[in-house]
C-alpha cells in the first residue's frame, strides 16, 4: 500500500509500547521485575531509556502459516466494512518486500533488549497477499509509525487486524502502546493477561481485563479509542465494544476483572507522542495487517 503523505496526514512517531507490564490481584505482576532486569541488561550493553530501553533495528524471516483473506483492497486503501477512511495512517503492507522490514517511510524498528524480528510475510494475510510478522524474544519488539502526533485534542482511533500463533497467553504481554515516545515512562497499553484481553496503565500498573474469543491462527479485528482530552480508553473486538476494557479512572468495573478496585486515577492520560505495534514481555508470534489510525472510527 502506498500512502500519499501530502493528503493522508502524518505517519507515526517513534513510540512506546502498550506492553502490559501489569499484575493482577492474584499477584500476576511481572512487569516491574522484567523491566528492571531489562534496564540492567540494556544499560550494560549501551542502551538508554528510563527503564533501560534503547532503539535498534533488526529484521528476519518468519515461519510459514496458512493464509486467510477477509477484506478487499480498493486503490491504496484497505476497506473492511464500516467507518470512515483513515486520515492519520494506514498500511496493508502490500508495498514492502517479503522478508524485509515494513516500509521505512512509515515505520521505524524499535527493539529494546530484544532478539526478535519484524518482517513482511506472504504466508498469511488478512487482505491482499502480505502482512507483517512480529517474532518476539526478549523484552520489547515493536515497530513505531512516524509523523502522526500530536493528534487533535490528544485523541484518535486505531484499528488493526491481528493473528496469534498460539492464542491468548496466560502471562502478561502487550501488543499496542500509546504514550510518550520513550518507552515505560507514561503510557496506556493493550495486550493480554491471564488468558484475557487486557488494558494496562504505566506507571502504577493498573489493569482491566475482559474475556474475548481470541483463537490461534485466526485473524481478528481489534479497535481502540484513545481519548486523551476526556481521559478515556475504549476497546472493540470484532466490531463489538468490550465494556470491561472501557477505562475512565482505572478502577475495576462492577463485576469486572482487574487489580485496582479502590484507587481511581484522575487525569491519567499521557500526551500521545507515539503508538507502537508489536510484542513486549514473554515471547511469541503475532501478525498484523490493515493497520489504521484516524480522527474518526474506521471500523472493521
């Protein structure tokens, strides 16, 4: 896919990771330990950041998996039904070379304490023939878009089709992050924990979780709204909103799952300087396709 940068808004800034580093009420918090260990490791290898983070570049090939094609492509925009055309960023990864990195005009590789890879893959795709495969090992394996921020009113919508090799993990991981350009400083994250979809706030490690039928080796649509002006976060799965992942003050919703029942956060939303897509904590494989960022909801 080719993005007209003069008419399409800017492409994303170097980002931070929605990498859930959270813990739960049953003591599932592993982020502080993981991030501290990474900080020490990165510091010794010359990496720099607030939690021992640095930016590096790495590419590599991914494993072969079965393809699924659920959408249509019109011109340079991928349409999957409903919503408006993205006005901040869109990429269906069709224009990038197989085995190489995603389009460097749109994406910067942001690997921190990672031996993982981010490569274009033609073995599976949601639409067209290609997707981007993130193979994660280490601490943080992300790709960051460039040039989008600041978004109007510090608010925007995101949409990505994603595919997991092995379904939802039990340990805490993150796949998307919105926040400051430097990782692990001030951010909201979307990922998984204890076999559920998860949203997480850092610092503080507050989280909310919700059940969703995420299957292995299956393309799923994930949408989110980051409303920094109102200090709200919302998440949709397959076009349906997940109330358990609607965040206002990071207290656990009535009847919901989370680790913060009594201590509301006020004015928590960071200034969105970056969004990153990939994987943080643990290890695993995820594919992304038809990523879009917009000032209005795009839909699946």
